[in-house]
């Protein structure tokens, strides 16, 4: 088989919970050897104990979600012996990545300045809440806080309701993905130049960056984007939820071409009126147009309209989680992956969205804490007696 693009790359991950593990999972899926450092004194990654659903002792479905294809190395980086082991491992690695609080990498000795004497090519990735170079470096922080302060919650939900967060931790996941992009780019540069560097990405910066064009509009024209009913686009109409006979459908006739196709399909005299013919007119008459499209769609259930519109007008049903995961389409395209686990031979997870040569990336269940400790220590030159002493001293 063709090697994966990151085969031969070794990454040490000092990480836990969501954002960091989500990002490094992409690297592991793409072939990197991701060695997850877990402190045995605290039971490893805290997400091993994150419920409500568990897979035996010190393992959970939450943990499995973010840690497939990784190795687990139990190591106490704060112990003298553990630090020596870590430094030997750094000599063999391409990168060290962490998602610690901003003031912690320096204290733990995992910045480029502190590791370059061991390995000049090492890339040190730092994913934190607010960064390492400002007066919030020591602040703890979480996804939901970023959604709130960066303005994202103000844009989410119905206009007459309280600001709303995303249903899942999208800032965590976006930050993990951006951090892994930055880490990969820096490793590519280090392979070319022989010199590593620090790479910093913060939850707050990524959350703010997701404001995208509303930020540009405000910064340059002082325009404030407001929430619009039915989850509508602020400028393009129709692009929102519409009522059918039995539920909702999301329609996106974003151009005049799609509008003409929609009018032809719906074949309604009111919708053919000239006031709706152009983008500007539809925007000016948004409320009236919503009422008229609702009226036409009310004649049939959502399933009928999806069948009529599919492939011709951008549209989608509004599914809950069970409906989304029971959708046959996601099975047809291979987005559900079977990953056998000792406690559940039929365990399923969502597949990586990246395809290589038209194929989905494969996955292996996350291993028990410390599974790879012995082999890695042997590789680094430690004897059985050495390992026994490290264990007795609680370094591993």
C-alpha cells in the first residue's frame, strides 16, 4: 500500500480532553506516530473518566472519539527521572505538541528555547486558551467562553431569544485542526531548513477569526450583522428554514439562477412576481417571501420536497442526532467506521473526513493507558532493571 503522508513522523503529544487530542488525531490518522504522554499519577487523560458511557476501567467512548491511532506512554514529566526519559524521546521526535494553559509550557520546559539544545529541528506546538504572550496567559479557558466573548453566540439563535452556543464544541475542534495545520507546516519547514520553532494557536484567536466576513464588514463599514429569524443568511434570500407540511427544510437559492429553477419547480404565480426576481428585491421582501414559500411548501411533507428538489436546488432536511446518524447516505459514503475494541467488538466512530487516493483513512481503537510504555523505553535504551526503577520512582 502507498505509505500515508506522515509515515515516519514522530510527534509527542502532552494533551488531554478535546481540542489538543482532536487536532493530533488528524496527524495520527494521516500516518504520524503520535505518542500521547499520560501522567499515571492522575490516571492519564482526564477524558478517560468522562462519562456517561464507559468501556471498562479508565476508558470511555468520549476518550475513544479523540484518540484513535495513537500510542500511550505513561510518564511523569515533573519528576527528574521522567524528564530525562522525555528528553531522550525528544531527540527522536519531529514535534512536541501540547494543549496546556498558556503559562504551563515554560514551567514544564517544553518550549523550543528549552528543547532546541536537545534537537534543533524540534517543532513545539502550543494550543492554549488565550496564548502565551499576554496578560491572560495564566487564565484557564474553555470553548463556550470563547463563543461568548468572540461574538459568535450573539450571531446564533433566534432574534428574540438569548444568545446561543453551538450544539458541540466547534471552537475546540477548529482550534485543534488549525493547530495541527500550523504544526505540520512548521515541521515541513524544519525538514527543509534544519531549524524548528514554536507554533502558537489559541482558542480565543481561532474563535475570533471565525467571525470572518461579519468582522470585515464591521471593521471597515461599521456594519453590525444581526441574528435573522429561521437561521437565515444576513444578506442572501432565500437562504433559511422553511415550513413544510410536517417539518422544516433548509433551502439555499443563493443566486438568481437557483431562484429561477426554484420558481420553475414550485410553479406559483406569486413567487413569479417581479419584486422577487433579483437578489436585492428578495432581500427587501424577505418576510413576505418567507410567508409565500411557507404557503407553497405546506402542500406536501418534507420528504416530497427533498425528492423534487434534490440535485437541482441546494436543500437539506433538518435532522436530529439519531436521524443524522441513521441516514443511509453516511453509510454509503463510508463516514461511519468500525473500530473493534476489547470491550465492544462492534464499536463505531465517525471516520476522518480526509480521503487519500479516494479512500477513507483507517482507524484503530485508542489503547489502554501505558500500552506502549515498555516498547518505547526499550527503544530508548532502557533495560528491564531501569524500567523497574523508573516505575518504582513513579516516573513512568
